[in-house]
């Protein structure tokens, strides 16, 4: 489906498309999609097909604006560059974790400006270094590279693994290539400056602030936490099953997307539709390089955004320069389009495409 | 199963001097030397008897010598097969470096060519299974620890131990037998050697597919007319063991498969340490099962200490109420000042409160202090909780969860209603009973939500232990007349006596000098190493208060950790949030794929991949070790 946000129209491109294959090329009117016939099309919004080629069924793929660098992930979360005869592995070091195992798509984001890209699958609290383990080692069973990894967009070699997250992790690189930001299923958020990836910064816990790492055991619990810049988390109007009001912004992260150039991003929680006044659809707004949530912005529940299923994590994406966020819908095939206003720091649902 | 019965092509490592194979009718005989080792390179114990069978179905017995070799003389040239006698669990996995599936080898042992004058063969077997029995009927003390051979086995197999603790209502059970050649579909020829005795005892998991096992004649079954075959569930019971042993074979097999072993080559197969404990108290007495779990946890301390002292890395996987066993042991170790005795603890569908791992006893919602294990976190490096809101046993299904608890709360707004609710443990047709029953599945057993199910079992537990007029309050005279018409004075005297008995028990235990004395009146506090006199008095105070409130708990009940994970507790408790942030606690939310409390025993492909492979084994191998499987 091609959605025209300005004219609020849609066009059916195919009724037999790989649901994980929709991708817009940066600063371009061209996009990628793959049919169930496994043909990948590079196509303009005008309908002109620039290129088409046969490929393995992709579970996430990207292309840069030169149209010469094509990266695709397969079902086992291996990444390949190019296609056909020219295809070569970038990351191929095991069959686990995988799409089937984790139930999420390996996320790949590019920064053409910074000539880097980031992949994010299943986070590891700790990882070996890129010197210790090869990114291409097809004989392996358990992968080392499926956490958050920073790559060079010219050499397609790893720059660094960025460990710290736990289980399903989403991460993205800022359009200018300066920052990598991550959030995971187990509520941990981190960020890194790409010029010094060995230093990891921790985002504040929404409820408790910044955890001060490395302190000895046995202190008062408050001493482990910096809550100096915490802001109030929106609470439910109704009591939950424990009889308590609950936070409506969950740090259990399904997606992270830059919303205002490379300045600000949204961290979007995984949630089910628990009814009016109960659903955790507030996204946290962060500034790049700042660990503190700046605001909590509601994505609403009519229709409920596609935050209820990790296998649809790629259905949440943004156009950072246009301040646009788009999500799928949890129970329908349409899209929710939100526009962010950097002045007022508010998010408005601009269109529900059906 | 993709296996075929064809034995591997095995060549004698030494043929006759001429290189010719001898015709069977030749009078020349062969000396067959078999070197027997386990997958860890150890020769099998000297003295083990080996029975070899030649093409004439003549048998030749010999004993394994100090070098692990059995020598069989006078054998007819041609094919031979053999079995070990009296060595349970040592299944054949390779001959002359060619792997064989031990389950097929047990049905039809590989047949190897032998030729004059002498033929040497090298046989490799799995090391035996390792089990520890913490049930009351098992022999005390000695059996709580591993033998030197078992320790050596763990040392050689990667210097790590993976302990498995089964859940509630699991009997001790036993291993069963390998499916025989005649039970395997498509096999018509009798093998040279049909294993017997210990060689038939199956300590590894078998596939139920491809087997036809006739059921013995029974009422309505006449084999002469219509043979009945066991269905897959019955086959499962016949071949894969019962009770705790059924869990061991499944868990051990899946862990190995998840680590990368294939059915074609069992040589990397790593034995776990199966721990049996008495959780089979009947479907209704969860409280007694909890006490049993804590008693077993006290005994488990010795094993953990033994492994720790031996420098063997310890990882534990518990299912359901098995969590209480290991958390008791860890809490005790933590209280004793032990640090990080365990590498990783995987709590699979833990039947403990969602705040069981907080460090602050005041957070306990359990009125008797059984809910939290405040020191447990100190004795383990990392705790991973595998939970599912679709468990069905630990809580209502997710779709019904939000208003289920609200409805429970609504129903118990008055003490009178509460009394009826608690009475509902024994009285049918109670409103709440109905409500809980409607919440689906085995949740109707209602052993999880406190205080349902607590009043009855506690009263029962103390029936022959507590003084009169305590847990069973005095019945007022009708009409109220005479001295002490409401029994208040009798109750006060009873509780005072009870308190003194409890204090005396605590005092005696302290005086005994034992590190882990056995408690009777204070058994609900058995997750503490030693109980002070003050704690004993406080416990009786709590119990008295509870009885006086008609068993009404002072705090809202907690959901099960195996149901909701850390989701709720992390918001209210900074310690939990810190541990989650500091990689000491972690969790796997299996809600979208685990729909059954025990669904991991015989897992779907999805459970295997998501829970076993990515949730347990990959991090286990990376963080610590499982056998000799490759770490990074």
C-alpha cells in the first residue's frame, strides 16, 4: 500500500506483498517492497520501477539514496549486502537468535550523513569485542552480533557492538550519525555517541531516575538513583488489577524513532489495549544526548497503534525532518499518522488512514 | 524421527593378517577387544560385565579391566553386537568414532565386523544420569550430596552443573524402557542381540512417533480379535519415565538440543542434575507443598555448598513451586554470608509472589512471612524469570485478568464475606469459589490467591502441634453463660502456651549448634537458616492476629511471579528496578507463546526456540556454561 499523507489517499500496489518489506529510501521518492514472488522492487511514488531483482524472503531491508547499497536480513537475522551474484554476507554468525526465535524483525537503520548503520535484534547485557569474534562465521550456532551493533556504511564491517540491553531491543541511529539510541523489552534504555562507542550512557528509568552504576551493594536504595530531573508519568484514571493507578507510559520498548531531525526521538512502549483510561500508549520524548524523558505524548487508542506485537516492530517509523511518526494499527490494516510540534512539544494525530 | 535402523557402517580397526575376511564356517576364532569409555574420556568402571553376541548368537561375557577393555575370546568371525550388564544410563553413542543414536542402539545394538585373529573396537557411552533425592523417604544426609565420581563427571563435562527442580505435584517416578526393535515401525528383522536388563532402561528421551506398542489385554480388549495399540500419550508414559524422571529426560534432552546437539551425534550430550523433592501433596494442599519445598530447600544447601567448594559453576532451572525450593536455599546461603554461589537461576513459571525477590521483608504480603526471600539475591549472580500471563495455573488468562482481581476485591469488602470466602476452601458453592472456578483451568484449585486455601491447611498443619483454642478458636457457649463464655481467656492461655512452645523450639534449635536445624512449629519460616526467639514470638503473634481477623490478610495478595513477572513490582520497588538495570535480574515474557503452566516439558517448536534456545540456553552458555558447548 502506498499512502499519500498530503492528499490522504491510498493506492494498492500489491495484494501479495511481503509484510516486512515496506521501506522508504532516505531523501528520495523511491521505496522498496518485495512481493511474495520474492521479487524486490525499487519503485518511485510515480509508479516507475527503477530496478527489480529476485532475493530471499526479506525480514527487513534497506537501501541508501545512491541505490547502490542494499542490505537485507533473512529469517535467521543474517545481513547480506547486494543481491544476486554480488551478494555477500555482512553479518552471518549463527541461527539463534532469529526472527522465529525472538518474534521480532532485525531493525536496520542507516545514517547516510554519518556513513554508518545500526542493527538491533536481541540485546546482550555483555558481549565480546569485534576483535574477538568475526561477524561472518556461518558455522556458528549462537550469534554474537544480534544485539545492538554499529557498522560502517562504506566497508560494511562492524565498528562496535553496543551491549547493555536485554532481550528484544530496538535501536536507531540519528540521521546525522552522531547518536545511537536503544530501548528494550526489559525496560532498559541506553545511548552512545558514535565517535566513542565504548562509552555507554543510561537513560533514566521513567519511575526511578538514573541508576548510578558501579556503586557497592548495601547502600540505602535512594543512593543508587538520581531522580533530579524526573517528570511525572501520566497515570491511569481507573484502578488496575492491583487496585492502583498505573503508569500509562511503559519503558518496555517496542520502537525508537527520531522525530525532530537528530535532536529528539520517541521511545514507544509495548502495550496491549487495556481499555479507555488504562492503555499504555504514551511515548516518551527524549533529546539526543540527554538521559531524561522530556515529555510523555499520547498515541491514543482509537485506533490502537501497532505497539502490541513485536513482529510488527517495523510498522512504526518516522520522517524526522518532517516531524512525522507513522504506526500501523493493532487490529486493522490502516495507519496512524502523527505530527510532532517541536515548539509546543506536542504530538497530534493527523490522519488515520484506513 | 528421521533415524533409520541401519547401523552405522563399522569397520574393524584391525582385520586378519591376510586382509581377508574369514568365512563363518571356518574354524578360526576371533579375540574381540572392546575399549569402553564414556564421552568424557573415562574408562568404564573395571569389573563391569559385557555380553558379546556373535553371528551364531553365542554369547561371550567378559569383565572390563582397569584400562576399560573387555576381552572376548573364541568369537566366530563375522558380525558381533554387545551390551553392558548392570550399568544403567550408560547408553552407547559411538563405535570407532562413528556416532550412533543411543535410542536405536538400545533397540538394535550396532553390529560390527570382526575377523581373526583379533579385532579391536572402541565404544563410547554417555555418562550416567545424576539425580539427588530430597524426598522425606530417601536416606538422610548422605544422599543429599554427590559422590566423588559424580563430581568428577561434572568437572570433566565443562566444570559446570545444571540443576533442575521440578514443580508442584510431581511424584518421584522412575525411568522406563527403550522401545524395542519389535515396537519400531518398519523393523521386521530381529537384531543379533536384543538388549535386556539395565541396557533397556531409558534415561534419555525417546520420540513417541514411529512406535507401535500393543496394550496388554484388558476388559473389552481381545487381542485375538482386535489388537489395541497405545496412543501417543500412553506411549509417552511407557517409554519416557514417570514423575520427576519424566521431567528429567525431557528437560535434559531439550537443553542439549537447544545447545546444538543433533540426534545424529549424541557425544556432546550433557547430563543435568535432577533434584526430586516431595511436592506431591495432593491437588489441594498447596500450603503443605510449600512447607515441603522449604524443607527440601534447606537440604539443598548442602549440595550447593558441595559444588561451590569443588569450584564447579552452578546453574539452576526450576519449574513452578520448585522456585520455592531454590529460593529457600539461596535465602539461607545469603543469610549465612555466602555470595554468588550460583551463576544463573532460571525460574520457569515460578509459583512464588511477584515480589519474592525484594530485599525488604516488610514488603511481604504473606501474613506469616512466607512470601519474600530477602537475602536470596546475594547468593546468585543472575536471576532470570520466565513468565507467561497465559499460564492458566498461576493466574487467570490475560483477557480476564484486569477485572478478575477487582471482582475478588469487591467480593471481600466485609469480614463476614471474607469468612465465607475462606470457608469456601471447604464449602462448595461459595460465590468466590464460583468466580475463581469461572476464571478457568486449574486456577480453580485456588491455591495461589492468598488467603484462599490458607486457613484450612494451616489449621490442618497445626492440628496435632498447637495447643488447643489457638488456630481453632474456642466455640462460644450457647447461650453465653458461665465462666469465659466466649472463650477469650482460653484462647489467651492457648496462644501464650503456643508462643512459649515456639520460643522453646527456636531456643533448642539455637542450642543444638546445627547450622540448619529442623523446625516443626516454625516450619513456615524454614527459608531462614536459624530463627531467633524474637522471630519465633513475632511469628506466633502474626498467626494469632491472623486467626483473630478470621484469616483476613493485612495486605493485598500478590500475583504470581510466573504470571506477571516483574512488571508491577519494578514500578513500586527500586531494589527490583536496580537489579533489572544491573543485569542481576532479567526476564523472558513468554505470554505470546507459552499457554500452559507445564508447556515446556514437551515444548512446541515455538517454545523450544523462544524459551529454551533464546531464553535459557544461549544466555546460560554465554554467562556461565552448559557442558562443553561453545560459549561465544
